């Protein structure tokens, strides 16, 4: 099975006709389901967003977004991963900083969950949570090799079971009040039949760590305490249980830890970095907080300023060392994010 095209209102679900190619990107596909995912109306309390820049060519800052993820928690065959002939030899991110060493747990298989119950939440950020009346039974009776679908559509976040006969009925649907979800990502390392870690980035800059099976959540970068700019893209760092990276519309890349509390961020930029910034005709990579900093009691883990424009998207390389970043003007920058430095600028 594979993901087909998607838009704000429909989810097209395809199945491979050629069983020899099942589980691979190639093959012949036909439409199996066509699910309508209604775009939620704005919340009555939402005021129109006006771009403060009088010279802007776009009407408003980013306020809406659509992304779909398909997740299997069973023992399905994974898609082939194409890497170089050499083995991955890069050390884990933050390796060597004792302040970021993982805390051992009594039960290594038990995943920590967020603290807050999203269904009973009194937060003004969460408007409403709609759960299916038979969600527990559906989860217990479902095919363990089936696919879950997660979709953020403006201020709604939906969780569907594509192995169910009632695919169009979400297991859960969250409606947010003060922000639209622009992006999300699933942690492939920690997922299981009893646990799924999801990071969601919003137009307000707030980030939600959500565990759907327990319906628990935590709010990170609350009210933009670390970076008060919309989250345009978010990804879990390869091989990390706790850390994920978020791109903000102000040109910042921020590494957060889902387990850490937030604190008002004060840049740790050095005098050397400040002088290099003034001397350069183009903005260099500013390390406003290094992953090697010993001040790791609160978020962020690391914060890098790449540009004075929106970061559109980024992707990790198979060697788990490099990061490709695309900016709003179409330029590409490649970082060695372990060393916190550029290796390519185009």
C-alpha cells in the first residue's frame, strides 16, 4: 500500500495491484478508498491575521497547513532504504555532552508519556477533542499490521485507522483554538502498538507532543518562549527518542527535547560569532545555543539562525550527519549538524 495524493479535503488511498511489488514504491495502483476529511471552519475567537509588513507580497503570515502521515506499528516489511555503500559511522547527535546523556530507566521498554490528558484539558489552546465512542474496542480488535493515518488540516488534527471498515470515522479529532497545525512528524524509533510519539508545529510557534493511544499531550515552546515564530517543518532527529528539530518562519532551526521544560531563551552567541556576522556580506550560520552547551536543564537543546527568511523544509541525510535546508527564496544550504557548521551554500 502506498500514499496517494492528498489535499485539504480528501484522502486518496491506493493499493498495489502487482503483489510482487507490494511494499515498494513501484508497481501498479488502483484507488481503494476516497475519504473526505472536511476542512474545519475557523474558531469564532480567531481574529483575521494581518501581515504587519506593508511591502509584503503575500496577504498573511502562514496560518494553515496540510500534512498526512501513514504509520504501521506491526511487523510489516519496511520500505527499502537507499544509502551509500559505507556504513553509517556518525555518532549520535549530542554525543559527548554529558549534560545531554540519556537518563537510564528501570524498564528500558517503557516509553515515557506526556503528563496532560488532552480530553480533559482546560487549556485555551485546545478547543475540543472528539473521540470515537468505540475507540478502545476498535484498537483492541484492529489488524496489528494495518495502517494508521495522521493528518493535520488547519486547526484540526485527525487520527484514522485505515485497516478499519469505518475508515472515515476518526479514532480521535483534535480542534485547536489559537493556532493552526502546519506540520507534524512521527517518531519511528519509539512507535509500538501501545505508544506513538507525535510532534506537531503550529502557526503560533507552539509545539504539541502528543501520544494518541493514551490521549496525553504536552505543550512545548508555549507562547513562543523559545522562538515566537510559526513552525514551518518539524522532524524527529534520527536515532533519538527525545529530541526533534523544528524550523521556524524567522529563519531559526531549533532542537527541542520533549522531556524538558521551557525557559525564556537568552542567546549564548559568542563575540567571535558576532564579529563574523558583521564582517560577512551574507548571513553565516549563527549558533545562538550550541548542542555542546552545558546549560541543558531547559529547552532549547540547540538553536541556529540560518537566515532572515522562512525555512521551507529540511531533510536528514542517510548518514545521519548532514542536513539539507531549503529557504523561502529557493536557496539550499547543507549543514553538518553534528558539528554545527555549513558544508554547502547555493
